[in-house]
């Protein structure tokens, strides 16, 4: 039983206004050459998750960077087609707690809307986004226009000189819009520009908005500067031009004197960079979470450092201080800020589903969905997921698939897209047991590859050989093996920037230019060896004939024969395949033997098992071709 | 502590003592006294006693009375004063021992100041004895003490020469001597023959300590080249005992002289670094390659001797001097030698999965996929409705086992071409995961047979063309088939099947039920549903069912079983009432009594969990033997074992089985008892005896009594990983030892991340920014002190003035 409160009269009201210039920077990739719907979600950054195929965003826009209006339409359809219970025009202005032992979490949430109407609930999911614009206060900040209201008509900027405060996508988007009509644009912010193709973080400056970088580096008058906005001051002269000065000059000023008495930096340093006056100053400094509606008792605290725009939450997306309060959507980005995609639709659609599964288990006794497979399917189940799973791919380093091994080692249970931050609590959070070890399947970039100052185009940046897979730089699957579930203590002690503590063994599947990890020798074979060595068993496949031989010559059968052939489900194999196996030296052809009792036995003997081990004809990889090292 | 009288009385001739005269009144040079006391024990080792003489107050004897006697120590031998030491020359234990020994060993250790002095000493020694030449930057140092202590021991063997003049060192072969560090050279003067030439010298490379000097001298005394005539494993020389490697030059009679010269040359080069031995291959039977000419034995416990092929004497020297190089050369050698082995044996990246390899070798061949309709998410549902029976293979195009099955499936399609009412289709789950999930397909491959949308059966048999075709065909007929008249029922038992089944004749099973036994009939029908596709089953439950049962002497509920030969009809009374029990019973009853075992049917017999009595035959079995065996099988109560035979022509893998059992192939036919599930012993029926029921039975009795010896026992080894995996954890550890991940109990782990030492794995930019922002936050927080900002900015301007910054 749920209800959604929406302040506006329609869903997605943020998108009705933002982005101001209406171009979404989340890609709407309609063609991938594949029909796999799960895989295609890896390259669909706008759709929400649902069972309804009509609710794919590509049905709403043909543009690669769609118009924001399409998103508004999409969200309206999403809410109505799925008959979501949304109460519009309801602005929650206050949230407080009411202690009650009968409540799920020992308290109810009491919500008050703008009409003093009260609502009571057991679980509160906060998905209010970050909508409060960041502002800076400095002398003269009253002359600054905000991104939320600034004109989007380039004509209004014709022949003007513009200063933009901020260095995010909104700042560059604003600049991009007026780049062709202004005298020049200067852009000021505290830190250097972070290019998303260098950081692998989609929230950093995207190439579609970066025209100003060109005009700056090609000396076409536009420019970027670093500086602390808190130190600034803006002074308006008699002609209405805006001058940059420093705050501390103003403090020494004789207040009664006019503009002329104010020291400008160029008075002391006559080649001061921003000595030219501006016609307009625009603030594009991003947004923050609205903390104001929560009663103190909920202790909704801002995060630390660069995460202060987000509320503090646990890796399970539950509030740090209030049980039963979960933060979803963009506001939950503190978990993976500047790392993964949790702040964006293509990321939080999966973390939200994870929260749903956590709550299903916690309050409704529905354990985390899982499938049980025989151990022979271990490599297959991993290969299937790393090749198509979109949640793992989008929420790399945050969501992971978990394989729980059953006690006798003949079967395992597969759980999808669990938040790794709460791996230690797995048994409690999912209602599943991890009695004899587990694998964690996660996607990662190379540890030292991404960063604002990194050269991501250097030669030999890609690893091609499986034996060097751990040095892979681009997004690739990593499998951690633990004999026991890591404890909370171990999770806390994990090295910075590592999603998980030290495993008992680790495997990297070598990065792939096509993100297709199905190559039998480069991808699947090393994975099989890793799994075999973790489990201490032989996970090879065998034709029925080999199983027959093993059945009569060994007391034990390999898992593939035990779970297939011995249950009358052996792999007979076509004649052609058998011939190939014989040619490869992996299957002995006994039909060639001419046996009559009195003749000495064939001399090129050895049991078949011996053959399997020893008579492998080497297939040397074509080093140059498999290497993606040079383009 | 003695009084002067006591002291002088105690002095013995030839015995040295160091005395210090002390007057009670002066609290004077106490530190010196402590050093003297500390060195007493060490001096004692050299037979020198240390005495503190307490002078009485009014003593005016020679030493007590002396004005400055109290600032000196006196060295006596017997009662002869050898040396007076000012106390400032005896500043610590090292200087005390060095100076005292220096004074006592006046003859053994010559002190030289000029080059001429050194040459004089050297010349007099030539041909007589060796010289140890030491340079110390100053006397009284630890090095000086070490040299003196060595001289105390070796002084009578070698002539020691000491200098503090660095210029002498320059002439001793060191162009740019480091004058601050002591050096020791061993001069081989004893074997010097040419008086005009200086003696050959071997510098000690280690620091001058007592132990190192001792070691060096030991090595110099050892024979230059040791001749050995035994296995290098057993050879031990002083070099090995002192932790140095021993190089063997492997010699032969023909090359002995040259080898001897090489050995000596090498030995001179390696003097002090390794020993050299000359090993005559003619005298020792070495199990190594003939081309190996060098062996290296390292002092490490248990290290194997490395046999190498080197081309140049210099290589031996580099080999010893650069230990890393040893490893590398050796690895190269090993690689060369074991290259072939390695390729076959130890190559992790070589495919050793027969199915995967066979499929990838087959990938270039175009499959005739047009035989099999490819279904998609869009067409799946409509396709099922079009044909009365749709067979669907769910597979993944990257998965080897399902690709192997796909090949058989195409053959099935070929075989069933033209059969009405059956559509063979496939769904690639890699393209259409939604369909597969919806159809509850969790494993690849899966074959399902859909009857419209109403009913579906999942195939659970062998993945072979034959079995799959048979299943598809049989499942077209309802199971059990309802027979309407008694004639039909009789015909059914005779083998008059519906035409579509004619090519797949199995044993047929007829259930006979009266109206009173409808419950059993229901169970039978349910069992039929389960066994559909695997078994042909009919049911007859008309009023005259009793007539049928009378004929076969059973009372309903009963089953009548006609085996594929159709020779006779067996009747079975049904006592089980549940469908599951019925399935079990039917499966069991369908097993043959003396079957020919094949790859395809073995699992059904394996599931019984009984020992096997197998007659291996090259082709069909002898009729007489077959009959004897059949008698035996029938006669054994409750079938405690599976009696069967194996046609090696039809099941050639049986050769592999025999080879494992007997190493060589025995005379055929051969009768073998295989204790598959208990112990794995293999027994062979004596070939001289004819295979008859009685012979075999008595042999089995003997087996049971433990009177026979097994020919072999099956390995009970577990199926371990065939090869190791890449150890990425270890590679990371090696490449980045400082990586904190790899130390679980990292002490810094508890601290907030910004205090952590920057790891190479860490995102340093992020950390930097974090701290920057923290700073900014601190300064920029509301209500901040503005005066704090201005100087900071001013300072920035002064130093920076960079235009890219405000």
C-alpha cells in the first residue's frame, strides 16, 4: 500500500524547466545491432524499468540527445500506463516521527502538506532529487543572474561580454548556447574542468557541451579561470558594466565614497586577467537536496566534503539515522558520487529496484530473487550476466551479482544486482544463506586509469592478453571469491577506492573492445580455471563417450558427467564434433585400433584421461591480432 | 683489583697484562675505567688480564707516584713494561683491544708508512709465505681491531702488514680508493716466482669484520681448483660451507688439460666469490646432457644442481657474480629443454575442454540452420499456435554445449523432415533473453515440446540425434495409448504400433485394469505422462479386461510387457499405487536382463548402484556364452549385479576401459567383474575356463570369499582442477607491494580515507580535491573571518600572478 506525493501537477516537473536549453545529455541509443533487450538497456540512459515494452524511451524520441519535453511526456505516460498512485499538487512541507512500537521501524513518519493535511506511513522513500539551486553570496552577487531564470534566447546576449560562474554541464550548456553571439565568455570556478571522457563519470563535462574548450584553447577570446568565488566581489559602474574585484579590497574601502574609490585588481596589477568589464554574470552552480522539511528528530544530515549537497545515507540507501527512511533517485548519489551512475536515471533505476528487493525481504518475507543452478552452469551463468546485464554495467563498482555456493558444492544460488556496500549484511538483507563461500561479480575500470588529469588515450592503454587481465583499464568484469562472507569490520578496513575487501582469490576477465566477453579461449577458459581452482574441481564439459569411459575406469565422475551423463542426459555429440575433438587430441579414437586378442596392444597408449591432460595441441594465440593495443 | 704489591707479585713471565693505577681520592677519569672494564673479557680471550691497581694513599712506588701515571695504562709482558698508553688512546673497547694487540703483535703485524717499506716486506715474502695487507683510516677503530684479532690467530701463518696511509692503497691496485673505508688484500706471495712482479692480490669485498676476515682467509687457503671424482650432489667444499656457490667444470679425458687451464683461470677470477671444482666425466656417471659443460651448486639447502651449457669462461663469472642472471639463464635453458613438454603440459591458455575445442574447430562450417525455424520474442507465441506440436531448442550462441546440441538438433530436423504436425524451432537466448526467462529456461541447452500453448514437456534424455528424434516421435502419440478392443490390445503386444512409431520400436507396455482398479489406472496414466517420449505405453480397461488378464495369468491391475524381440510377453502384478512408484517400477522393468551395454544406455544401469559383470567381446558374442550368461543373469536372485556384455565394434571406447583395467588388451572375449560402487576392484574371469553358468558362479563365490586377487583397482581420485588459474592476487602483490588491499589488517584502514597514504590504486585527484574542498569549506563557511582571506589572497598574488588564476 503506497502513495506518491508530487508537488507539481504532473510527474517530472524538474524536466519541464531543466535543462534550460532543453537538450538532455543522456544518450538515447536506438541501435546497437543486438536484439537482447537487457543488453540494450546498457545503452539506453533514459528509460525507467518496467515490464512494459511500450515504455522504452526510444519510442518517445529519435534524437541521440533528446529534448527534455520528451522526458516529461515519457514520465507522464509511465505514471499513467502503469497506473502509479500519484497524488499531485501535494507539497510536503514537514516530515516528523511518531514513536510507536507497532510500526515496522518503531516509528511512523508523519508528513504534512501545504494544506496542513497529515499523512502517516511506515516506510518513507525520499526521491525529491536535488532541486535547490546553489548560490554564493559575495558583495555584488545581486548583479548575478541564475541559471534557472536566465534568458535562453541567444539574441539577448548579442555583442555582450559574459562571465559564467561554475564549471559543470549547466555552465557549459549555457555558454554553448550563446557562444556565437557574445564578445567573449569567461568562466570561473574553484576547480579545474573535469572531462567526462577522462573521468568516466557521466556527470562531468560532456563532449556535447564543450565548445568553449575549443574557443579557449584556440584563443578565440573565450576563457577559463580557476578561483574561489568566495573571494570575489562584483562592482557595477555607472555605465552598468560589471567589474570583478576582490572581496578584501572592499573591506578597506571608505564606505561613503562611490565606485571610483574601490580598488580594482588592475590598479595594482595592470595585466590582471579579468580586468575587462562584463555585461552579465550568470551563476550555474548546480543544485542541492532540500533538507529544510525534515524535523530535527530525523537527523537528515548533509554529506561531507563534495557530497554536502546530498543527504547522508548507508550503502543500503537507508538514512544513517532514521530507520525506514530511504533516499532514492538523484538524491542518493552520495553512495557513488563522481564514480558511478547512481545520480542518473540509467543508474538509479537499478539501485531503486535493489531497495525494493531489500524492503520486500525486510517487511514482507520475500527473499531476494534467486535462481539455483547446478555447479556445471557456474561459468555459463557468469558469462551470460557479464555480457548482457545492464545493472552491473551501469552501476559498476556499486551493484554486484552474488553467487552463493551450496554446502556440498554441487549447486549454487545466483542473486542479481545486490549493493556491494552492504555485502557483510547479505544474509540478513536478502534472506539467503552463504554457508560455503561466495563469488561477487562486479564491473570495474582500471584503478589508475580515470581522472580529470589523466591521459586516457595513451598508447598501449588496452590489455589484450588474458594473463594480464588484472591490468585492464576499460570497464571489465571482476570476480571476487570469498570463502566466508566478509564481516562488517573487513568491509570497513577495505582500501580506499576498492569496492570490496581483499578476497581469497580474484579474477579479471580481460577488457574487450566490443564489450563481448564470450571468446572461448580468452574469456571463458581463464574464468573456468579460476572457478575450478576456487572450488577445487574440474568443470570441463565431456562428451558422453568420455563420461562412459570415466564411469567404468574411475570411482568418481567429474561434475559435468555426474550431473548430465549419469542422469541419462549425456552429450552424445555429432560425428563431426567427435572428429574435431579427436583431431585436437582431446578424445581418443578407439575405432582406429585393430584389436585381435593375440596382437600386442597398441603402443601409443595411455588412458584417455592422460590424453586429456597431456596431448593438447597448442593453439598459440595470434598475439598481434588479439591485441587491441594500437588502434 | 689488586694492590701494587699484589699485582707485581702476580706477574708471570710471558703473560701479558694491562694495568691501570688508581688512587682512591680522585674521582677522575671514570668513563675510561668503564671501557677498560668492558674490554676485560675480550682481552681475557687473548690471554691478557686486566688489572686495576689500587694505590694506597701514601704510596710512592714507581707507578703510583708518577705525576701523570693516573692518565695512563700500562701493558706488561711478565714484568716487562711493553707500552704505556695514554688513556685518550683507549677511548672505547675497540681501541683498547686494537692497541693492546697491536703492541703485543709487533712482529706479526708490520706497520708500514711508505711504498718502499711495503715492497720490501713483499719481496722478502715471495716464495715463502703469503701476506695480508690491511689499510685502516686510523688505528683504534673497529676495523683495526678486526685486523689485529685476525692477526692474533693467523699471524704465524701469514705476514700481516698494516698501514694508515691511503697512498699505499692506490698502488695496491685501487685507482681511486675510498680512503674513508678500510680495506684488506690477500697477497699470494707464496706462489710468486718472478721476483720482479708484485704478488697477485685478492681484495676482500666485504666490510672488515672479524668474521669476514676469517672467512676470506679460509677461502684464500682453500685449494684453487678442487679435483673431484664423485657425484656433485655429494661434493662439499669450504666454499659451500661458507655459503658460497661451487662451480663444476665438467671435463673429459680428451679435454682435460684445457679444462684444467680454464678452471684455474676461472678460479682466479672467482677467488673469494665461489669455489671451482674440476669434475672428470669419465670417472663419474652423470645423468645429464652431454653438451652440459658447467654445473652450479648453490649452498641453499635442497637446491638442485643446475647443469648449464656455457660458451665462454666469462659467462661463468657473470653467472656467479650476478645471481639474477643465474636464474634467467637457467630459466632460458629450462624453457628450451622443456619447451615441448610445456606446450603440452602446462599451458593454462590452451583449451583442454573437448566440447569447447570441438565446437570452436567447427565454427567455420556453416550450419544448415534453415531446417530449424528461428523464433524471436515477437514470433514465439504465434509460432506455437500454428502447429500442433512445436519443439523448441533454447540455446545460447556463445555456449559450447548448446552449440554441440544444436548440431545434433539439425540432424534431428533432417530426419524428421516431412513429418506432419511437428515444427522444429530454436530460440537463441543470447538474442531473446525475455522469451527464455518467460519460459523458465535457466540452463542451456533446453528442449521443450509445446502442444499449442496448453501443455509443454521438457526433454530430459540424452543429447543425441537418435534419442531426441525418438523422443519427439514417441511423444506425438498419447502415452498411455487407449486401446479400445481386446484385439487392438493383443495387436499392441505383438507390435502393431501406430505407423508413426514403427521406426522407433521399443519395448511396449500394456496396462490392464478392471473397473475396480481405477485408482491404479489413474496412477498408470500419470506415469505415462511422465514417461511420455521415452516409453511406449498402452492401457486397456474395457469390461473384458479380465479375459486379457486370464490369458497372461495375472489379475488386474497388471502390466504386460512385450520386449522389442517380441518373443514373449511378461506379466507384472501392480502393487504400487502412486504415479512416482509406478514410474520407478516401469523404468526398472524395462531394463534388459542381459543387455548389451552402450554409451547411451549405461546411465540407466549405472543408476541401479550395483556391481557390473561385463563380457567384453570383439563383435557379437558367442551364442553359447550368451546363453550361459543369460541363464546366470536370470538365475541370480534379486539381481545383485548387472550382467551385461559390450560389443567393442559398436562401442570402441570399451578398448579404453580394458586398457585401464589390464594395461594390455587381454584375449577376447573377456569376462570382468567391476565393483563400481564399492571399492572399485576389477577381477578378470580366468581365460582358460570356458564361460559357463557354473564356472562363473563358482568364480563369483570365490570373489565373494575374497579368494581372488583384483587385476586392478579404479582410482578414487577426485576431479581436481586440471591446471592452475592466473593468480592475479599475487601478480598485484608483486607489482604493487604497497597496495593496501593486500594487507587485510592494514593499520591505517580505520582512519578516514584522506589520512591514508596515497596508494597507487587510490584516486589521488579525488583525495586532493577532497582536502582542497575541505580547506575551502573551512575558510568559506558562514561567519568566517574575512581577515583570514585577504592575506591568503595577497600571498597568492605575490607568488603566483598567473593569469589563468584570479
